């Protein structure tokens, strides 16, 4: 197998969603939300009532996700498991780490919003990165004067590139 995951593999586990209007099961691979199997709502009665989706992002490319429909829950579960085997075969520990990092950052972000704390990007800062690569405090004149020529040269270069693109 081309999988870069070694050691004992977790089993897939289903957890019933408590907030979905229809029957909905979240599928987990260890602590990673690997997909969903649920009754589809708003579809004609002659179409498959069950839908499934398999895959996670971050840690994969959108085209790697698979989904489908089925007449029964058991068929949806079987189809999901087959799709998961294909998806899992192309995953590495780094893929799972990327998903976990994103999950943890999202939880932290919502916690910050709930407590009224600002995100790092929302905090005012006078620190700038010069085109030369150096970080400097733009509120300190002695630092700013050193970098003005670099900043002006970068602005001029952008104007030239923009003018060349228009032609």
C-alpha cells in the first residue's frame, strides 16, 4: 500500500449528529472527521434517500473527496467504506496533522470571539516587513528612514510591472 501511515490504524466510528433535522451520522477515523452519512432532505421520493460524503480538508485536495447516494443506510455505509479505503491509501501523517491543526485553530478562534478577545490579525501593529525582508517598527523614525528607499523601489517596480501587463 502507498500509505505512509504505520502502526495500529484506528477503526471508523459513527456518531449520531444531535443537531441535524434528519438522521445523520458523522464518521470518524480516530479523532478526524472523515465524512458523513445522512438522509437527504428535499429530494424527490423516487431518488435514493441516503447520501454520503468521504474525505477531509485540510490535508487533501478537493478533487479527492468522494460522495454518492444509496437506497439504504447499509449500502451508503458500504459505499463510504470503499471510498474511505481509496482516500486513506493516499494520506500521510502530515495530512492528518494539517486537519487537526485546522480543527484546533478553528476552536481557538471561536473561543476568542466568544470571550471578546481579538484575533492576532485584528490587533493594530506598527511592525512592517520591508521588501528587503527585515521587520521594522514604522513608528520609529530612525527605522523607517532606513527602509524608505527599499519601499519606494518596490512601489516603482510594481508600477512598471502593472504598466507592462496593461500593454
